[in-house]
């Protein structure tokens, strides 16, 4: 991965963007000070994301243990084969009592679970109910992982963000500069998607070309998740 010089302006951390919330106008309705209020949010949301990550690891691991008529379900999210995925869906709804589509239908869970094999090379071998798979970052939040999930160099980008102790919007601006410089050098490969229906994320043309080829369907359009 190439380290590009900073040439694109900050978007999310600029005063122009942050002026929508003036801290001197922020207060709470029960007298909690601003600094304490911020710290409480940081603490509880940090714990919450680690909680989510832990349970997503366990759910993904369980999904990959399913064997039907001698065939193992190797992928967490469909695309195994019609018979085994159909059997798994019936098993979940009819015998477990939960619909796996609640988790896998265009969700944050599916994007984060795509990192598990990279984070944990022995993911299938160790039982997460007995062995703890720790969240690998201190500064990179789940939002940061979602932002770059389509990019082949995502782990290198996250490493930079972690080493530089970037907060979420700082990482967003870093990625904006990276993809702008990358596109200048290689052509229009990446695009930052800012949608009311989703968190910020980088769309990769190669990722979509691979997905379309894999699914072999003609009614999916670029840019639609």
C-alpha cells in the first residue's frame, strides 16, 4: 500500500462540517458536565461494540459448523449451495426459532464478519465459547471497519489509523485523501458513499465486479447494496 501525501482537504473534521454543533451550546438536562457526558458515551459505546463483536464472532463460528447430509457449510453468508443454505435456513427458523436473515440481510454484522478470517487465521479451530477472540483495535471502531470493508488494502489502512490513534472522522478524512490520490494514479476505482440509508463506506469497482460475476444476476445495479 502506498502512503500518499495529504493533498485533499478535510471534509468531516473541518470547521465547516463541525459548525452544526457548537459545544458551548451543549448541555444535559440533569446537570452532567460536558466532559463527563462525552466520557460516558465513549465508555459505554466502546463496551457495546466489543460486546457486539464478541457475539458476532460466536454467531459466525456457529453458522460455519453446520453440516447437512455430509456437506459442511463453509461460508457464513449464503453462496454455499442451494441445498445446504436452504436446509440451514429451515433449521434456524424451524428448530432454533430465529431467522438468520435478521442478521445477514444487508447488515453491519455481515461486513464485520468478513474480517474474521483475516483477524483470526485459526478461527474455525478454536471454540469462541471457550477461547476469547479479542477485538484487535483500540482506536479503530466498527464504523472504521465498515468504511473500508470493500478495499483489498483495508487491513493496512486500519493499521495506519490505529498507529496514528485516529478517531472515526479523522480516519474518514484520511481515507478520502487516500482514495482521491489512488484514483488520480490508477483511475476511478474508489468512491466514498454518503447515504442516509447507510454508514459511510468506500465503494470499490473491483469488489462489485467480483460480486456481480459471482452472483451471476442481471438485475443488480452498481452502487446498490
